[in-house]
């Protein structure tokens, strides 16, 4: 039994606070730890160890060391330099955690399974039995002020019940599915068991938890995120619901900060809160908002929820358990809003948060992209994808029919560099007509100084350098098409090229570009981009333009005028024309590197060699070898 506190605790009483977080490696739990450490609300750095910058001690209960280490890495990446205390929890054992924890003052239970398709037994073990275990542990703590339980906006507010009858359990699980039913049962069990044990509690019933309100960051890909993925890929056949269908959202950082304030206010005891954004657009409007932001076409058709529930899964492609969330219900949010206002906590703008979340999901390919720094920017107002170090002076402009992702190994090797998708290519919006303003902004406003252009990207690099010769410090042109033999005439047949690109596979594209399927995995993102939106059409048009002798002559003239360092990188199997070799021999600022056994896409076949070429700034040594025309070269690969 816990003693009854005799006064309200305010946030300044942090020295006596020791918070324990269950489920800390999960999406909500991580943000709670970050907020407890003081870095979640203001973005400042926590450098006082497990006490954070507000003097509050934080411990986390993880099932495994691997889980804890993942949490520690994530916290370090987000400014929480010293990780919280690591405790090991086993939900199948009593006690839940071994040791003496008399100084714990608050517990945040974010544990459980958010997953569809579970069996009833699996869901109950994860979401009901875990609640019983946490309450039993909390009842042992003499100084506990609050146990904060994460429930859900559709399941909160259940009548307390320590045990459900078999009939009620069977009916509820059959109606709602294992996940939602287990959360309904857990809400009822939690209230009854906590009251029986004398544990002071507060329940938080969050809606769909979306990304951080500032960065949009989220690695949660269920629920609404799956709808956004379908929108991005053009695979959403119709908008679900009507103008009253309400699937509310809340920013992850706001929810975490809300939760960490609850133990500081005695009026929140034995109370349930629904901290959600009442101004969340109706579901069809939310999806149209995101489609417009993505530059994608939103479906015109709508499917009423009753019809959607009757259609077979092979048509809807939706897990039946998710359909119960499509409702017109509204929720009792007044108390949550009043509590937040009393503590000076302002909810971030909902539409802005949705857009940032949508950006983060798309930039990370909805969980399919490898870890790394990825984002959308807007030079000259053109929505642009880039990866690598934000603001890096070295900027890679990819060639056709590829994208920034294919340059990620080279960018990672360079370190202080980034790759950007040209307008209309990869994941960027716009088209070739945006090049002048976009390139100007990239150089004059976004800090690009060393332009690395591959194939068609070499043309963009030369145009930028010609327009801003005093700003662009260096050009590195990898397989510059305008210094090489013209492409086959078939590439000028735009409809045929577009059709091929929209239907190609990673294996087929790898064979066409490198004569092997070895690079199919690296080309999957490029193939995905070609199948989506206008990228295939833009690629086909640019391939046709690349054969225009007038544009090629204009680029050669621009390269001749550019006064600063020029570095040409080519593969030995993809040579320069004799005219190009003659031109380069007259440019004292130009050097050429030939990569042995490489073709037109050396960043795919020889990424390490390309990275070395881009970082080698030494003069060309006399003994390094020559091209067939006598120009000095530096073979970077043996043979």
C-alpha cells in the first residue's frame, strides 16, 4: 500500500524524482525518456547523466541488453548524452525486477505489443498480463507518487474489472480483434487492480501517435502511416470513410511531455486523459492534405466504412483489425486540454506536424531505407530529397535513371557530403524547367561549393558553375555524357523509354547498366521511384534531350569558360570522345581520372574507387600512366 501524499508536487521538485520507464525502447517510451531527460521539450542537451538536465533520475526496464543499447544509441543521437540506468525486466517472473527501488517516485508503463494479427493468447500476454505484473511491482514501492499507464483513445474509459468472464472475453475479442480487445481488457484490469493494490494511477489514452512536431521523426509504420505509404506509391484505390470519419493524431514529443507532467499534479490521480488534436482533419481530408504535399494524386473515389468492412481483404488490402478505428466518434478531450493549459504546454500545429511526419516517412521510404540522414528541402520552392550531411559543401547530382540513394555508399565514405535528387527525378518534385532557379538556389542559398555531377547531373553541375563561377569552387564530372559518344537513337523515343522504365525490375536495370545482376539490391529504390509519379517520364525526356547536339555544345562551351578546378572521372570501359580529350588537354585546370574496368556507372560497381577519386586533390604525377591519347591519368584500381 502506498502512502497518501499530503501535498501537490510541482515540477521544480526534481531532485526527489526517480522515474522508471517500462517499454522505453518503443516509440512512445523513447520519447518519454527524452522528455524526462529535458531534451524532448526544448531540444537542449542532457549532460547530467541519468538525472537529465532537470535533475530528475531516470531508469529504464528492458527485456534484453540489446534493447537497452538500441535505446541508448537513439538517445545519444537526440542529445541525451548519458543513458539512463539500465534495469532488466522479465514479465514472466516475480518480482518483475530484482533489487531495492524504494526511491522510485513515478512509473511510466509504455510496454505492450502494438501489432495486428496476434492470437488472443499472445495479445493477452503482451497487453493484459504485463499490466498485472507492473501493478504488482508498483505496489511494493513505498514512495511511488504515480503510475502512468498508456492505454488508447478507442479503448480508454472501461468499467474497472479485475477479471472478465469467459463470455465477455470471447465476445470482445471476436468483435474487435486480438490487439484492440486486449487493450480494452487491459484498461479495465489496470483500474481495478491498481485500486485494489492502493497504487496511485493516471491513464493516458493517446490517438495515432505521429512524428516529432519539429522533425517529423517516426519509425511507426502501422495504421495511418500505412495509408500514407499507399498514397506515396500510388496504391491507395479510394479514400476510406466520409467527412465525419475521425482518426485523430498527436505529436510524439507533445504526448511525452504531457505524460511527464502528470505526476507533478495531484489532481490527475485516478483520472484518464485523451490528449489528442481535436482539429485533426477528417480522414479523407487528412489523406488529401498529404497527397497534395507529396505531389501525388489523391483518389477521387470514397469507400464508406460499412462497405469497407464487408469487402474481402484481397480487395481492401487492409488488416480487418484496423477497420474498427474508422469511426465518427469524438472523445472527451476537455480535461486534457485544461491540464496542458494549466502547465503551459501548447499543442503544436496539427497540419504542420502531419506534413513533417509525412516528409520523414517518405524520406526514409517508410522504413525500407537504410539508417542515415535523409530529408526533404525546398531550394527555389522545389520539394527536393537529399541524403547525407545537411549543408555539406560537396553535393552529388545523380545521373539517369538513378537517384541519390544509389550514391549513398560514396556519400557515406566522403563524410561531409550530400546527394540530392534533381527536379523531377528520384523523390524530388519539379521538372527540367526548374533547373535554372533550383541550381541557383542550391549554390547561392544552400551552400553547395563542390558540385559532383554524374552523367545528366554533370550537365546540371556545369550549368550551375557557368551561372555562378565565383561561387562554385570545383567541378567533378563523373561520366559526363556530353564529353562521350552520343546515346543510341532509341533513347530519343520517349514513349518507349518511359514505358520500359516504369516496368523495369531491379535485376533487369542492373543488367542494363552494369552487365550483371549484382547491383539489383542497390537499384531497388531507383526502380521504386521510376514506378511512382512522373520520374519515368522526366527521365525519358532528359535521355532524349541528352542526344541534342546543341545542348551538348552549350555544355562544352560552359566547361571551357569555367575558370576553376575541373576533375573528370570516367571508367576505362566508358571513354571520352577524341574531341573531348583534345578539349581537356587545353584546360590547365582540368585533370582526368580513369577507373580501371569501370563503365558509365562507377558509383555502383566501384564505389570505394569513386570516393577516393573525389577526395584526391593531389596533382597528377607524371608516372601515373596515360590514356590512349597521352593525357595523364590515375588508375585507382589494379588491372
